[in-house]
């Protein structure tokens, strides 16, 4: 065992990144595997991240070459193997010097590193220690005495061990990183903005009794009629989903007495189609629950961003805006023959002509997250 208390002797060996360093390559190949005793890595606690099986993560069967704790550097071969290394970990843990960097060899020329902290391994017994990753605290490894041949056999079975581990991992425990910001910028026609739209329908009061509301079926029928009429008028939208939403409101007087009071389980069956039902809170205040209907829809052809630049010399925009009975604002006409109009410069004139040929409409202001009807 070689101990070097000068940190400068390994200054070129380790990455300065706080995470696991990328695997590197050794220039000189090793001899064929044999029964030479080596200190090997044993994975003790698995991570729930997909990065657990990447090339730069320490795995069972990796051969330890060097580790550094503060100014202490220990290189292979390690005196007394795992037992000798565990004594070093114990002394460092008692002195509260728990930050450790480990470099391992995988195969003939592949290297990987791990930045971790020394923690007690309670399941292994008293004064036994393991290494917990700084990047992922759920990932922990320990040291085991093996031969070089055994380590190489474990490294060769890495793919089968990975498939077995993934097969035993519950799906709900998996976490996969995803470049959200990049995808939202590159994949969306309007960056960071979806084209999922919705409209909220509130129940109507009864014509015979203003204190009562029409049932849920009436609200659903109105939402269906609105969608059908919008599509018939040429608005290019497609149905996505429909749901009910419960809104709280204060009620009193005849309205409170006419609502269903869910005081027992037998009353719950009466709420299935009710648009408004009430209950009394601890302070004696009558609370009403209004059941509204939210309809989700989306532009059939997606969205196209159009930027209209205004010049100081512009006297008009070059297009006219109208409104359908269902509340959609759309471009009803554009100025033709004026190449200097803002609508022509932005390409809106060409889009309008294409929309006319497709017998649809351009709705620049139809993106209203909550449209109340």
C-alpha cells in the first residue's frame, strides 16, 4: 500500500466536476485477467434514476485503482484488501473527513470515477462503512475482495444484470430526466406555449324558479351545441376532452332550501345530475357547490406564430377582425394589392388566401384559457 499525503501528486488524475466524471481511456493495455487479488466495487443500494447504468457510474465488478480522502491518497495494491481499506475509512470517519473520490478500472482500458461521502453501513455490522454518491444519495457502493478474473466476469455480465434489475424495478419508482426547456423551445410552434384550450360552462337558472338551476345534462348539452356550432361556422377546432368542475359559492334563502342537502349516504344518489347542491359548515353558513362543465379543444392544424411589425408610416394594419356568435375572433378580410401593408409584410395576407381556399378561418385571438359562457 502506498500512501501519499501530498494532494498535488494526483492533481491531474481527477475531474473537478462534483458529479461522476466521464469515463476515460488508458493508453497501455493490461495483461489478461488472472487470479490476482484486487479490491472491487459492490453496489449496495440502487438508484431510481436511469443514469444508474451509464458508463460513468460505478458498478459491481469494477476494480478499484485509487481513492483520495482529503490529502490522503491510497493506490492499489491495497494492504489487507477490504479489511485494510475499511480501517482507513473508519479513521477518516472519526476525524469527520468523509469526502472521498474513487477511481476504478473497467475492462482493459476504461476508467470511471465517483465522488461520494463515507457513511456507516449498519447492515454489514459495527465499524463497517460504505460510500454514498454525492450526486444521488440513493446510490451507495462498498468494497469487496475479489480476483481480477471474477471482476472481469462480472463486468462482462453487466448487460444481463442491468436487464434483470430493470425487470424487478416497479415502474412507478422510475425517474427519467428529460430536457423540458429545450423541447418546449424547439418542438412547439409557439415556444413555451401549448395549444390546449378550454371553455367553462356554468349551469343556467330554471325559467320557472330562479332559485333552482337546470341539471348537469342541460350544461353538457349546451357545451355540445357550442362545439358543434363553432365547427359548423368554420372554426378549425377539434374536441379533446370534457370534465366537470366544482365551484364553491355562498347561498342563502330559497336557494339554500331548494338545494340537495347531502346529510347522509342515501342523499348522495341525488347528486349525480345536480348542478347545485349545498351543505352547512361548522359556523352555520350555507355553502353551495356549483357543478360546471369544462370542455377542452384544440386547433385542428395547430398554431402558427405571426409577428406584425408596425412602421411609423403605417396608417392601417391591412386586415379586418370579426367575431362569431360562439365568441371566436377571426380575420375576416385583408387588404390586397398593397405590398407595403403590415399584413402583407408579415405574411398574413398569404395565410388568409390559403385559409379561404381551405374554407376555414384564421382566429388570431381564439387562445383564451378560460372563456365563460
